[in-house]
């Protein structure tokens, strides 16, 4: 853990060196970890992982994004054939599967398998990125920075220099580039990507298998989930990124992962490469208080209202279940995470660990000539204290209003699109904006039910009004909801949907044809949305000084930690840039008299079956294969079919779908979850408890082969026996 690295250099403490299984390492610097990796069993070279002159492991790791967020990867995938086929998690492909589903073609319930490339389904807005190269550009950035700059001036200079660097990096290429800061602005790296925009759905098991265990098993072990889906990247005829076209061809990758069915043993080396989202290992006790007592607490409480409504409504019809499946999945994942993280943080006494770190840091800082280090924790403390009430209000606005029901944020987002369109003069710009707008409308109302919306509006606004500090009410909540409708959610929701042009697709499209800006501004949904938006902006402005103090203090604090550990390897926090983590396969003992082995089998799926619980349905064909023991080449040495396994790799959100590789670079699994006992891991890695839950590729291959009969896919995968 981070605390061990810090205390290592304080002579009054005698502790062990950090274990190598903590750390999300930058690929271009992985040579520094190489000896440790070899000791743990790695058999390749550092150049086999990262090399800009020839194909290597990095060239088969896919960062999945959506248009508008090219450098923020919601999941990871891995290329497993010479024809651009890649696998990722089922929950990563869930939105695409849901989008293509209908009552007539219920791919969520039945699964989907393309038996030929002609059957593969395009996915508008989904992009797949591969890292081309990365480089440390810290000196280029720091050459233009001084301690006399304000935080605002510093940020502006960093943005300006970063743009020059990225523009030069992608000049005369089809690449995209970013400069990402590491260690809270104390280090900077250039990352150059090639991003493909024609990504097609190839296969996915039924939801009963891909999400087996549902919310009950989420963040828990043992697991028995077939959490995978398959896609393919397409390019133009020259191999370049291109928008969807029937003339596009499958990607010819520089590298793809062979898939191993050799089997796994306790202690085997395991390496994961992917795009982890966000960690906060350097978070102070003051930031931890906000995370636990405000952020996690409110997200869990507010989303509980939404979760319960969606569960009730989705159970009523197949159509509603399909429409809201993806929305429910997105809402429920972090809902449970917030609860489990708080439990783990309390149980593991993480706050006290942070306090001890801060004590030792302050002792070091008092002996430094530069006073900025001495004042760092004071800045941080003051910043968090002064924004406490504002932060709580922001969460009620975001979780209770903008993410509560659907119409409020949808109206706000598209009203700004309309405003931009009215200022356009170029015909092609207007046509493109109009086409995008109509696509947004089509996509939104495809998965929209007015009866569900009314219940969400009524209940989410009532809860927000009841629990939010009235001093922060947006105007619509204060003047309309409370004064006019006496905080009666049902009546107010009925009023909104009856009077608003946003209540149905036809009314909205008709209003779009004869744009009347005044009519849109006076729409009750639009007025609610805009007043909440204004209130959020007010709070953001009020937080400016607090945020500046926190950012500056944390930068000095982390800089100090780096100096105190200047001859040791420290990994920067995850920030959706590609990383590598290595460790070993192995079980764990979460509490007294409880011990978990490192793998699960299909037997556990059958044991968990509950025909009366939608989370634990087992398809008949899977049961038939189980009782016939028809596992083909995918059984283990005991004749059982492996399903999942665990390792001590360091992962977080965004790593979902990441390749788990053996010592020779073969694919052995897909990372998909963490364990509840160590949900504190994003803030403080717990080496004795932290486990990464992975899908065994043998279960994936078994499903493709025996369950789906997709021999075409098996034939293009290089299977290592």
C-alpha cells in the first residue's frame, strides 16, 4: 500500500517493501519493473510489451470509447485474431446489444452470434483505439511553468503547450493524441493513438449467462458469470480508420493474442493490460471524508430510489425490460460500488492509514526550505471544508435531477444543440447538426416510456426536495414544485409531461420543423432543466477557490511523496491511459474460517440456479451440456469446466474486458470485476485482500463452440493447447 512506501523512508518505522502486485504501470517505463516481473514468472522481454518499431503486446490492447470522448475509455478489449476480432466484457458490450435488441429480436435474452461477417452489426458512436506510442514530455511542459503562476495561469499554460505537442505529434497522420498529467500534475506524458470508428458486434451470450448473478453477485466472489462479448474492427481498403461502410475490410492488426487452453495453477504469473479509469491512491483523509460521507453516501441513497422504480417497471413487460436494460445496468453498477466501498474503507480503517501518512509527510515538509510543502495539507483541508455543503448540493442536482428521470437532461442537452444551430450559416454544418439531432431524438425515444418517466420524475423530485438543503433549490423546484404543486411529485410529473413538447417524439419533431426559440424556452421541462443548470453553475463558481486550494495542495503533497520515495518505483493514479499490472493467480481468506480457492466451475452455475429469480436463470442448453459433460477441449485436468478465476492484479473501472495474459503473452482470461472485501482499492490498495475476478477463456471458447455453434469464430482464433 501507499502508506508502506511512505513510511519506508521514516526511520522510526520498520516495514516491508511494497508488494509488486500493487501498481498500474506506464508501458514505456515497464523496463524498470522487469526484474521483479521475471522473479514472479514472466518469460518475455520488456520490448515484447512495448515497442514502437515492431508489433508487440500493446498493439492488441483496445481502448473502447464513445464519440466525443476519444481519450476516456469506458472499457478495454483485446484483439484475438488476424482479422480484427476482439473480445471484451458482456457488460461493456451491453449497450450495443441492447441497442440492437427489440421484441422481435431480443438479443439480450437470446444472445447474438454472427455466423458470417455479413451478419455483424454496426455500432454508431463506438470507437476502438490502439496506442501507437507514448513519451515523457514533463520537461517540455515544466519549462514554461513557475511557482509564481496562479493555478488558473498554470492550467492555461499547460493546455497551450500540450496543444503544440499534440499538434506536432499527429501532423500529417491519421492519429489522435493527448497529453495526460500524472501524479497530480507533477509529470506529463504524450500518448498517440490510432482510433477506429467502424466497430461491429459479432457475438454475445444470453444475458442469463453474460450477467449471471446480476446485482446480487456484482462485486462478489465466487463468480460464475460469462462476462464476454465480441466485436470486430473494420478499416478502409488501405487499413486506415474510416466511418462505417459496406466496403470496409477487417483490421489487419500488428499483433493479436493467442488464446491458451493449457490450464491454470495457483501461483501462475498473470499480467493485465488495459485502460483503468480513475484511482485516488494519494487522496488525503480530508478527501476521503468527502468521498465516504457525501459522494458515496448520497449516490447510494439517491440511486436506490431510481433502482427500485426501474426494477418494478422492467418486470412488467418485455418491451420495457429491453428499453431500460442498459440504463438500469449503468445506474446499478456504481450504486452497489458506493455501498461496498464505504464498507471496505471502514473495515480496513483506511482513514487512520491516511492520517498516519499525513503525519509523516508533515514531519518531512517542516524540514524543507520551500514553504509550499508545509502549507499543502492546510490548503487541502480548507478546500474540502469550504465546499462541503456545495458538494452535497451538486450531488442532489446531478443524481436526483439530471440523472434521475431522462427528460430533463435530454431537453437541456438538445436545447443547446438548437441554440448552436440557429447561429450556423454554413449549409453543410446545418445539415450535419440536423442529422445528428434527429439521430439523438431517434435513439432517445427508442428507449423511452412515458409512464416510467412520470414515476421517475415524481419520485426522484420528491426525494430531492425532501432531502436537499432548500438554500440550494433551483428555481423550478422552489417556485413550481414546492409553491405551486405543494411538493406533490405525482401531480407535478403529470403537469410536466402533459404540457411539454419533449414528452413524445412526434410533438418534438413537429416543433423542430418550425423552430420557435421562445416556445422552447417556455417549455416546462426546459425551464426545469435550465434552472437546474443555472444553479449548478452558481455552485461551480462558488467552489472555484476551494477547488483551487485542493488542486494546489494535492500537487504539492504528491510532489513531496515522490521526493520522499525518489529511489523507489511509484505508479501514478489511473486516468484512463493504458497501464500494465502484474501479479499471480491465487485464492484468499476474507475472514475467519472462510477460504476461497482461485477458480470456479460450471458446477457452481448449476448450484446457484433459481428459476424464480431472473438473476440466476440457467438456459436449458447450458444445463444439457453440463449434465452430458460435453465440454470438448475446454475441460480442466479434473474433467470440470472452468468458469472464472482470481488473481492479485491491480485494476479498477475501465479495466473491464482487459486481457489477462500468462507468462508467454497468451490470453488466459478477461478481467471483469473486483471483490467487495477490498473495494477500498481505488483509494488504498489492500494487498492481502485485493483480487481481480476474471473470466476463464476456456468458458468463453466453450460457449462460442459448444453453446452457440459459432465454429466460424473458433476457426479464426489461434488456440494454444
